[in-house]
């Protein structure tokens, strides 16, 4: 499957730190020949978020590393998916540099105000979680689609197993990810006539900062350790282990390529078998 994406330009949101799924996706798309836009917050921390974010210097490093390694064009751009102004700035910068895009991976995501049951959830944190995870996908897609419709393309939205199975004490995230799955289906039906395929991916447990943070919260809650929580989790996964960002990235590359030319409106599980559906 070498160079399936030569001549394409891809935008990957939330790809500005090496420990995340977004970076693995950007790298693997570039390995297939795509130019990539590394889009992330550009700051090292969101004050409401307890996880490292993609900061400007790491984003710039990633962009130059990918350009050198894979001999493609890259660009790093600051993006806050909750800000229409930030999205407009990104769209303008991409239009000036590349003119059009062919692949959009809506990968940015975060949880605020957890752990909390719905009846104790802080309203601002609830709204922000839905804003980043669901409305962010809507806003970024709406902003970039005029650059994609020119030649057709592919959108891959990162949902989650949590969008299909209740994620307890993380309700806003679960609701937002369920919304991402429906948004994917609506967009797939609406955009098919424009030559745009839209699919969602639903990862289970993937080894990133987000996952470590979640095991850390659980360890506090249950009075155990991160290692014990991870071990318990692995017992619920038929393949018996946590997944790797690169494994998710391989699925994204497949969906972005013509190998998936007859697939649209789907929400594909990548969970090591933790979620099996008819
Ligand atoms: P991560 O927390 O390591 O990375 C998320 C990225 O999104 C960071 O680079 C962060 O800076 C960026 N981001 C956060 N808020 C943003 C905003 N307002 N605007 C722009 N960028 C923003 O998370 P990870 O694990 O790499 O997750 C990537 C995607 O996969 C997320 O959508 C997440 O919800 C989803 N996911 C992850 C799973 C896992 O087990 N790690 C499981 C299921 C889904």
C-alpha cells in the first residue's frame, strides 16, 4: 500500500503532539505521499484540561520532521476548534498555501469536568466538552468543505467506543461522540453527490495521554494504581492489550484511500474486540 495518497493534501486536527493519535495519523498519511497540515491549539496547556496539548514548538518540529522524512509539504497552524475566528484563520492559511484539500481528519478531542455523574456535572464543563468534540467537528468541516468540494475528498471523524457504549462519569464526552457518529451519517448522505465520503472511527482503549489520564482518575476513584486499572481493562479486551496510535492511524489511512472507495457513513470500531456489534 505504498504512496496511495500522493498529490493529496490532508488536514489533521489535534495532531500537534507526538504522544497522540493525531500525530500518528499525520505521519502515516505523509508516508503514503499526502501533504499534511498539522493543526492544534498551539499552546502547551488548556487551563481546564489536565492533559498536555499540542504547543507551537512541538507542532513546528512535527511539521518539519514529517516534511523531511516523507518528502511532502507540511504546514503547522494554530487551531482552536471551539473558535470560529481561529477556524477562519486556518482555512485562509490553507487556501493560500495549498488551494484545496482532499482529506480532513477531525481528531481533536478532550473531556472536561470528569469524573462526574450527570446530576453533579458542572454545566460549563459539560458544554465545553460537547463544544470541542461535536461542534468542533461541525465547525471545522463546514469551514474546510469549500476547499474539498473542488475535487471531492474524504472526511474521517474520530468518534469513540464511548459514543456507542455509555462511558460512566464522562457523560458529556459520550453524548458528544454519539453525536459525532450521527453527524458523520448526515454528512455522508448530504455530501455523497459532491464526491465526498465521510466515515467515523470508534477507538476503544488506545495508549495516549488521554488514556493514561483516564486510568489515573480511575485509580484514584477505586483506590488502586494505574497499572492495576490497565490490567483490569485488558481483561475486557479479547485481544488482551491496549491499542497503539499507529494501529488507529492505519485504519484512517485505509479510509482516506481509494481502497475504501465504496464506504461512506460508517462508524468503524477499532477496539481489540472490546466492542462487537451485529
Ligand atoms: P490527546 O489528548 O492525547 O490528544 C488530543 C489532541 O487534541 C491534543 O493534541 C490537543 O491539543 C487537541 N485539542 C484539544 N482541544 C482542542 C481544541 N479545542 N482545538 C484544537 N485541538 C484541540 O488524545 P488522543 O488519545 O490522541 O485522542 C485523539 C482523538 O481520539 C480524540 O478525539 C479522542 O477523543 C479520541 N479517542 C481516543 C481514545 C483513546 O483511548 N486514546 C479512545 C477513543 C477516542
